[in-house]
């Protein structure tokens, strides 16, 4: 006999056997109806709760998973939207700045359409090569007339003279950097080439990062034999600039701007210059060194007490002392005045023009127009002494200063 729990219960001393949700009393066993209703209800509730609890738990778990999935999808949509917006704005709004974070640092991903397009010089490559031949020929002639050129053996022995030559082993490049001659952008470009930056846009690299000492390996870190091999087999290039333009640029950058670098130069050099060359200097000027004039700066450079030019800071040390063009035969001598053409030639000779392009500056330098404004405050004698300090730079790299050639 089968009975449904919803209809009645059984009170008996004999056992009850569950069969497919119904109660079955074994055949031939005494039984009767009259099970007390409170106990019946309790048994019924216990059986229902026990049967339903696993199902309720599963339902709750699925509801939580659904909610979490919706949140995860929502976050993914936001991330995708931001990424797509960055790509779209870089492509359609080239004048807009967008910031990306690399290695915990904020880099500017701004890139103009001019930067994206590959630069092609107006001059054919044979004209650029001819200009290089003329520059190298002149440099060789001037070097032959000079009697103070160190030979390679002495340079290798005193390796500190090679500390401005950056080595790119993969692309077999040697770059002698001259401060205030586009060296920041060249270092940025080399960082991209050498995989030292999380971006393919050189201008996105913070300038200070490109000047850190541990970024590049210098030629002075190699043995004598390794130095000779690289000088013989790697492509060597250097970029130069009119000496007075470079000097004005260094003065404006290191004594006239508000930056941590300028603060260091004012403290390290400015106070000393004011103390030596300013009569009745104020206590504030002596303490801060913040208002050095260009004439005082020039007086410091030409002073007999500063005759050891190797003690000059690299920003105003003569270019011939930094890169030793009479000892090292450079494959390319680039000029700041023809920066894009000569940079293109370097990359072309190194078979790198398809990989990278030299970054164009959005703010072309106006130092050339400022040189006369700054030098007009110098006496003729001071100007002549200043010319003599940088005479080899003028002669070897074919720069001219009216009245002093």
C-alpha cells in the first residue's frame, strides 16, 4: 500500500520504507491512521527543508556568479572604451596630448602627423655624402695643423676621455653626444632602438630618464682591445653646433630656467661666479647664485684660473675635447643647422630608417637670433678671448664669427 505524505502520516511500531517520495507500509504489517498532527507537521517540514536546502544554496551561488559576471563585463567594457579612445584620439586629433603610464612613470604619447610620417630630405643622398666628405676633409686638415692632438694609445690609457661615447652593440653604433646639440633626442632614439623604453615614440620618454648614468654603456667601460675593435668596426657619428650658440643655449638652460637642474647649476657654479666677478654682490646673490649675467658667465670661462678645460662642465666644454675628432675618425659629422638631413643620413647608413625616425622638434630653437643680443654686452677683448677658448671648434667644424677668423 502506498500513501502520500501530503495526505496523512502513520503511527506504528513497524518501520516505514520510503519509495519515490511516498510512504510504504510493508504488506501484512498492522497499521492504522491517527498520527498526531503536530508531529506530522514537524516531520513534513524537516523532510521538505532537508530536500530543498541544497537547491537553495545552488540558486544563491548562481545569483552571485551572475552578479559578478555582470560587474566583470562592465569593467572590461570600460577598459576597452578607454583604450579605443586613446587610439582614436591619437589618430584623429594629432594635436592632443594623452598620457600613458610605463613602469610607474607618466609618459606623453603625443605624436604629431609629422612625427608619424617618415622624414625624407630634400637633398639627394649623394649631395649629403658629398657634404660629409668635405666636412671630414676639413677636419683632417685642421687636425694636421694642430700640435695638441692626443693619439689613440694615450686616449685608451686615459679612458675617461671616452666617457661621452655611447655604445649600441646590437646596431654597431658609437655616438658621441655633445650637450646642447640635440643629444636628448638622440639618446631617446637610442633608448627606443635598444629596447630601453616601453614606447616607440622617442618624444614620450622623459628627458631626465635619457640622461641617467646607468641607461647606456660608454666606450670607457671597455678594455683597450675592445675599444680598438669598436672604433674600427662600428659606425661613429657626432653632431656639432656653432660654439657661441651652444654657449648661449647652455647659459639660458642652466642659469635662466626654473628647474631642479638649473637650481643645481646656480648653487654649484652661480654662487662661485658671482663671488669672483661681481663687485658689491648682494647677500641674496651670494647665497643663491640665481642672477648670474651672461657677461659674468663668459668672464668665468675665459678667466686664467679656469684654463684647464677638462674641468669645464660638459655643457660648455669645447666639442673637440668631448669627442676627440682628431683622434677618432667619425663616419658622420652632423650639424645642428642641418639636423634632420644629417640625422636621416646616419640612420640610412646604419640601415635603420625603416625602424625609427629622428623626432622633429615642435619648438625650433631660436638661439641663433639671440646670440648677437647676448654677445653685444661683451667687450671686444672678452669676445676675442672667448673665441680663442673655442677656436678649434670654430675651425674644425667650419663655423665663422665675423672679425675673428
